[in-house]
């Protein structure tokens, strides 16, 4: 079945460490997104990408970085510059038509050690 | 800029009753899509229903229907015959057809609790 796979499900970061969250999709979608969700809150857009080798900052990009070397993959790196990384991270993708919803992965919960 | 407002942080409904979750939006674009998603406590986001800005009829999907009032810029979700499994957070979102990459704007969500 087509879908989005995020890994790992849980991740712990030490002080000063960079960590990378994986996001893979086999839906043949062009656009991919990363969101951050704090407890009881809505989704905030970190980065998004429309095509391979191109991506744009969202509303809260500071302390994060991404790459889009393949259509299927859109990994997110949480750098040591992100001082408050504890959150739930969701990856999503969608097709070109305006009536297409975003498809989401199951998320990664990141915590500080 | 687009904006989605969900004014109900939390809602309670008795099992088997209907409930309406409010959503108002703001955009200057004539073409847009409105979506509702459900997020159970496990965290995954589940697409529920879609309404296009030019659709003449309100969207329905099983127990879900969308009360779309374009002039008032509202797109309320109606859940009929609530079930315990409907307890979750619900998000309203808008996709601008003119925005690159299909970016969507999400509301802050409404937490629905279904009481037995």
C-alpha cells in the first residue's frame, strides 16, 4: 500500500547533538512538508519542498535543515541550534491538484536527554 | 495571507448525538480547498472531508458533513451519531490553489470528547 513512513517513532537528543528524522513516501507526490506540533497545539510548518533539490522555509525553520535529493525522501535534521526541540514531528506529502489532501506519516516524538 | 480560526478549544458530546465543530477562514483568493483532519491520541493525522470553493453542494462522507457557507467564510464540520472512537483533535485546513507546493494553512484544532 502507498503511504508515508517516518522513522524513528521515538528519538532522544543529547545536548549539542544533531539528529535526523527520516521521511519516505511511495505515493509519487511532488510536494512534501515537515510540521512541528507541541502538546495540545496545532501544526507549525518547518520546511516544504515542491521538487527535488528545492525547498523553502516555513514559519519556524530556525534550528532545522532539510534536503530533497530524491522525490521519495525528505529528511529533517534538528540541529543543536534548536534549543527547544522537544515536540512531535509530522511529515506530509500531497499531489498537484488542489482537491488533494495532505497524507501524513505516523510522526516522530523527539525528546531531550 | 490565509488564516483559519477554530474558536472551540474543546467540545463535549454525548454518544449517538450530533456535534458541530466550527471553522472560519480568511483568504483573498477566489479558489481554495477546505479540508478537515482527525488526530487521535496516537498522533496520526487522518483526512476526513474536502470542500472546494466552487462546489455547489456541501460535502458529505459517511457520518461527516461540511456546512459550507461561503459568504460567511465558514466551513463547519458536522459529525452525526457520535461514537466513542470520534474522541480526537480535529483540524480545519485551507489549501490555496494558487500557492506553490500545495501549502496548507491549519487551524489550532478542537479537541472533541465523546461521553458514553
